[in-house]
C-alpha cells in the first residue's frame, strides 16, 4: 500500500486520464462476479509517466498522520482512552505487518514474467520500505504505551 486514495479519486482519476488519452478502458462482463473496467496505458500515457518519473522530487514528502495530531493533544485525554487507542493502533500495525510478510505476489510475477526482473526489484524495495515503516511504527507505539502507563 503505497498511497492512500479516497474512493472519489479511484473512480474519477481513471476517467479523467481516459479523457486525456493517457489510458484506454474496456468493460469486462463476468458471470457470477461483479463486472469490471480494465484500464490500459497508452503511448501518450507512457510518455507522460516517464516525464513525471524523470522529474526529481526536490522536497521531502510530508507525513500526514491524523493519529499523531491526536497523540500530540492527548495530555488533555484520560490515560485509559489514550492507552486503548494506542493498543488498537498497535494491533492494526501488527496486522499490516503480517500482511506484508505474507505477500508473495512479487515472487510469483517474477517467476511468470522473468522480463520483469528489474521492475520486481523496485517493487521489493517498496515493500521493504513498508515493512521497515511498520516496524518503526510498532516500536514507537510500544514505547509510547509504556510511557503512558508510567504516567499513571
């Protein structure tokens, strides 16, 4: 999971990209399953993507964590409620970590499509970043839980 997207973006962005001839789409009718729309990148889309990828990112990506804002102001909250929320977040991050560790899609794709070896190396690097992020977040949550427990 690289980037969070609201449902409104998931549906409007591909349509907009299709209007800009960056992608084409085909509606697939499936019996016994929901129908789906499959998007394919066009040459114009590939060129636009390459242009975007070739532009260096000159700034750090901002962290937007509503949860951290809640923790920042948690001195105003009852410790039990803070602990409950921290423990819930800890469980959610542990579940995410478990999901990452059970991902075998990258290896499967590489076996099916050896020509994707270069791509799968970068997919693995992205997955590794996700795992490291979750490890850091879990350690931070465990430390913060101990800190709150020591305050009471």
